[in-house]
C-alpha cells in the first residue's frame, strides 16, 4: 500500500475471506476487496484473514488440465469451457489482472493446510494471495511443494516447515472446520467475505460495494 499523510486510529476490524485457489471469482473478488481497503485512509485498521473453503474436496491430487477439471465438475463441452474462460480472462484483464488459460488444477487440501500454518503467523492472506496470483498468471505451479515453500519464504515464512506440512497431515482438521464454519455462516460457494462478524458479502462484489461495507463496519467498530 502507498504512503498516507494521515492514518486515523481506531479499533482493528477483521475481514475474513473464504476462498479456494482455482476459483476465478475468488481471484477477482480478492483484488477488489484489497483495492477497497487500500483506498481508505485508515487501511491499516483492516486485517484480512484467509479462511479455507475447498470447492471440490474430492478433486484428484494429480494435476489435470483446466478443461478436464471444468467438465468433470460443471459438465458441458470443451467449447463451453473455452467460452467461459475467455469471458473470465477478458473480465480479469479489464481489472488489470493476468489470466492464463493454461492452468493445471488439482486437489487444494495441501495448499489450505499450509494457509492454516501461515495464518498462525499472521501471513495467511499474503501467502494465499501470492500463490493464487502466480497460479492465474501462469507463473507458478502451486501443486509443487518447492513452489509453495518458495512463496512461503518470500512472504516471511519457513520454507522447510512448509515442506514438512505438505508431506504430513498437519492442519487438516482446521481446513475442514473452516469450510464447515463458512457454510454455517451462510456460504453456498466462494468467495464469501465476512466483515467484523457482522456483515456477510457472498460472491465477488464490486469495489464500491466492498467500500460501502467497510465503511459500515468501521463506523460500527468506532461506535
């Protein structure tokens, strides 16, 4: 975030975001939420916490082409995939985001387990965001433990611990608990954002909508 001449103080506001790696609308929604926060003079008050939500817990662990993954989960034909992806690519590019059509999808359980570890160090959102940006830009293979370890080190985490987590089973219960809690709070899909545990915003909202909701919870926190 850029420098600010004034930084109004106030109680911290926690913004929780349930998302999954390969969800295009999570990718777009995440950047819109970030933009809405960064536009505020009190942006430092808002702490974004990453929450895990696997859209397809039964997805294969072996990476598969995006087309195959889409048809397996949504049905349709290769032409349907191409049309949907082209539309999403155009939307993402209008918002200044890279969007590669040559992505490989796989089960995201291991990634979310690492996100939980990163959350313990206050870096869950930074870690997830960096991985997802690289994934959609086509510059990162998130299904490689070394790639995850590299991102972890880049944001200030221990790459060795990431490799240990991926190779083991730590944090699995927390991943499943996050998904269950999101559903309990009303999530039927992702992205799903909860602000200050008072306001929920399902779907990828416009920047203006996120801005309005941030102002609403900020005023409530001050009151």
